[in-house]
């Protein structure tokens, strides 16, 4: 199953300052991590952006998912990262295995130097960058992030593997393009105007998501998906002829007790239900 989560570039439009905007993005990154999203995609909502728009949102989210031991080398100093000290740690679970079968733990590394004969130097959280061979069917370049399988640290036994790196990928993509991906699975728009998510509905939906994967799309504070897409909120179940279509419009918090559910709150509530297994 592949899980893609989409948030708009207007995600932090209501934040009073950069510190609050950064903290909010930290909780968005936490939700994507907790529910094992494969990718977090930022789609444009330029009309809804205010002081902190697409560049800020993308930069902070990319920083958040970067392992702490790589952050200084990858990011250096940027204005967008002034308050990253308030970001909650993601503590991404690594894929672990036993040393006897040479599987080891999987973590992220960054290529610092490309040498001859297929060897590269990689910073992967060791005391110093280590020299490794790249698999014959892989091409890597300086600055690229790669997955490292570490079976021993003393002595060092590690190898580069052609696998997704731990955590999720952050990217920028138009909504139509994201919904049209070959691995998009079931496309779900979250909205208080959608069909209520009930126990029978979830019982039917969960096996499909587990089998096909899902793309779940969220709106921003004070500007839900109908507003962003420019469609009538009363007709969200009807595919607009001039906009992207979804397989489902779901109200994942049908007993909403607050007038406004923040995006990060909606992510936790929605993904908790939609990622349930049989």
C-alpha cells in the first residue's frame, strides 16, 4: 500500500508569527510520520497564501523529515528555518533486522563524494563519512540521499540499497498531477461537506485502501477544499468538469464539536481511521 498525503501551500495562513507557523508544520510532519505516509505533497493554493506560503511550507517540511545528523550539511542556515528548534522530533522508525541474515537497520545517508570504480563517500550518522560501493544498477550523484543498510557499527558493515529511505518524501505537485499518479490508489477529499465516515463505510473502505493504497487531500484553515477548488460546497460529491475529480469526498470527523478543525488535527483524526487494517 502507498499512502500519499496532500496539503495546500496555504497551510499556515492563520499563523500569527513564524514560530507558530513552524510549530504547526511540525505537527503535520508528525502526522505523516505516525501513519507511515510515503509522500507528503504540497499543492499550490496561491490565492489562500498569506505571509508564509509555498517556499516556507516546503522548506520546513523538508527540514523536519531530514535526519538530525544530516541537517547541518543539507540545510545550513536559512531564514525559513529560524524557529526549527520548536519542531517535535519525528523519531522515524527504521526497518530493522538481525545481523545474522545481513539485513540490519535501514537509515538515510547523503552522498558527499563520488569516486572511481563505483565507490562513494556517504554521511549516514557515523563519526565520519564512510566509503561504500553503489549497486551496479544504481546511479548516484553528490548530494543525493540514499538508503543505507547497516548490519554492524563496530566494525562498520554497511551497504547502499535500492530501497526507499525511511520516513516520507516531500515534494511539490499540482493537484491534478498528484491525483493522476499511477500509484495514487483511492483518491479521497476530506471536507465537512462530504459523506460521513461511518463504521459500515469504513469496513468497506479499509480493505480497498490496504489493497490499492490511497491519496488523501486536506484543505487549510478557513479555506476548505471546496473553496480552494472553486466549487459549490453543497455539490462536493459531483465531479466538477473543470477541476480534479476524487473517488470520495469524506467527512472524517462527522461529530465535529469545533467550528474549525485545524489541518494538523484533521490529519491525525482522518489518517487514524483510514489506515486501520482488518
